[in-house]
């Protein structure tokens, strides 16, 4: 069992996954997400600052949900986040389409042309060179 303090409230909890927040804070965060989602359905062209102010959620948390692909900036929006690889402005996720395609091509190339492991050549054995046990 791995016990740690919650990043939000400081309470101790048993860490069972990679989460760094306790189950109570995780539930509260999920409720905030649902609230933001409903707000965006009613106000589809809202800016990140408006959503943050109206729902009492940090801009950082909203951008985290966009990185996790739980929220998407609209296509006409001038706002966005940057691709972690090339820095291009994107509307959701971590990477732009061009970087995703490039990574996929590199992965496919690695699977198609695996490096062959050369076998170690054994030296001819000599009876006198062996180690003996008594």
C-alpha cells in the first residue's frame, strides 16, 4: 500500500493508481467538470477566462481537460493549446495531426525493420581452458 497526501486538500489516502488526489477531491473535480460541460453546452462560444470565472475552475484545470481530450476548443476559436512537439496551436490533445502522423510512421518503421541481434560467436573450446570444481 502506498500512502500519500492529497495535492488538493492534504489528507492522507491510500494511493492505488497514478492519481495524486484523494477520492473525495477526485469526485469534486468530476462534478466541476460536469458543471463546465453543461455551461459550455449553454454557452458554446465562451472563452476560457469566462468559463473559469463563471464555474470557479482554474484556467490550468480547463487546459488540463483539453489536453486529456475531455474538452475541445471550437474550430472558429482563436484560443487553443500548443502542440508538445512543434508548438503549433491545437484545439485538443497533446500533439497536432502532423506530429501524430510522424510519430505513427516512426512506430511503424520500428516494427517493420527491427534491428537484428547478432549472435555471439563462441570461441573454440580447449579442454585445458575450462574451470574445474573440486
